[in-house]
C-alpha cells in the first residue's frame, strides 16, 4: 500500500475554490516528480498536473490557468490550489508519482472527493 494521504476535498459551488493537500512518506517523495490525478464517475483516471522536484509544473489543458500545484519538499507534501471550479471538475482527486506508469506501480490512496455544484 502506497504511503500517502490526500485531504481537502469537499462540496463547492461553481466558481469556487478548494485547496487539496497530500502528505507522502519522505522515502516516496524525495527526488521524484509528483502529480495530481482525478477520476470522474464512469471515466478513467487522468493526470491533472505533474510537478518536478524543482517545482516546474505541467498542466493538462482542462485546468490550465485555474489550478496551481506546488510542493513542500521539506515536509514531503504536495498541494493543489483549485480555482474557478466547474461542475465537470467533480471527481475523486489523487496524488501519486508524476509518471502515470510509475503511479500505477505504486498503487493508489483513497483519494479525496471534490464535488462542484452548478
């Protein structure tokens, strides 16, 4: 079981904001690119953003300009600030390795539910 824990999800109105956090075990986090993923009902899990150890980010088009990922390397924590939320952002959000293939090999945590009402 991968040692991480997502938190910060909830119910928010369209246009609102949420901040997600993910605490990793230091051995997993150190020196690795990390990522946020999401899985909407009836859909496959998809990468939202990846972030390198230096903080360089690569966002998927559907969140570009609305979401901001960051990381605290000293505390092995990953963050996702989500703004201008839309109903289509409703999903379970997961954190994991920034490479989807490595993420699958690590396994997945429980995720945190984000629900955006219209």
